């Protein structure tokens, strides 16, 4: 009987826990034959308006900055969802959205041997304790000089991946903020090609501020302490970094 009561209590506790925000980070990889203009028109005129009509109000759309060194031209689209139910309902709504299909016709009707991109890759993230919801600071969108960094930290195994998440939750974000690194979202990967991993997007007033912020972060005394904590050693095996600029219609 005790076991049943304990299990029931645990179930109630889990049911009462609020849903965490989810983030789809979708990358349209152009490759050698990608049609950037076609993707741009689709995102601007069809996808983002359709997502907005269906309750997704803060969609980020970015391309490589001239200062990006990834050698991987792409469009990056960030779609935040309140929960998994909203993901499903949005997908169903887009399938039935006549305006979306009209606006996306030239993109969706391209011949099978003439895709506008080399590949689409996506990862699904869940918000972490250190930043339970995405935030776009006031005044961000009015700054035409702003730049972004999208970083993915891959870990050697699941245990170490959870420890890297713990490292963020235990004090890395305040060091970011103190150094001039402003996160918009931070999420642990639930589904993606590089699990276990976490991904975050940060914004800076301009390119010079981005460089100065990372210099300040590396020199921060609190980072010197946190980075030497024994249990956090070896938690990152690979980093992907993209320096990005927003499209004119980006809502992040």
C-alpha cells in the first residue's frame, strides 16, 4: 500500500510540474546550389506569418554574419513553443492553412530535382532551469547593428551532458550577463543529430561588443572558479558556433 501511495504522490507531483518551453532550431543548409532568395521569400512571406497567425509570436530568423567562420551558409529559424501540444497543433494548423499554402506555393511546388537547399536539420530543445523561458530584451529589435551567436555544446555521453546542463544552472548564466553576453534562450537537446548536447542563442549590440564580451567572460574571476570544478571537467567534446545576423522580419 505504501508503494502505491508513494507512486501516486510522485505521479501527482509530475503532473503538477508546469510544461517547459520547447525550441525548434531549424537550419536550412544552402550547400553549393542553394537558392537563398527562394528560402528568404518562403520564410518572410509564408512560414513566419503562418506561425504568427497560429499563436507563435516570437520567431527568429538569421543568416551568417560576415564574421562567421563556420563555412556553412544557412538560414537559422528558431521557433518557440509553449509545450508539445502546441507543436502538434501548429503542424496540423499549417497543413490546413490555405493562406500559407498560397503564400508558399512557389517554394513548395519546386521540382524534386531542384530543391532550394541542400538539407534541413532540426533539433528540439527544452528550456533549462537557468532560463525557463525565452526573452528578447527591450530595444533589441530596434538595433540594426546587433549580432548573435548560436552555440551548440556536445558532450561525450549522457552523464557528462547532464553535468554541463548543471554547470549552466549552477552559475554560468550570471557570468554571461556580467560579461555582456545576453542569452535569448538556453535549451537541452531532446531530439537532434548531436545529442547529448545543449544549445543557446546570445545577442550583442554589435560585432565589437561580441568580441569584448567573450574576452570579459574568459577573464571573469567567477568563471575561473566554476571552470575548475572537478565534476565539470570533460563535459564538452565539441562546439559548433555560428555568428549570425537577423533578417529584417526576425522577431528575436
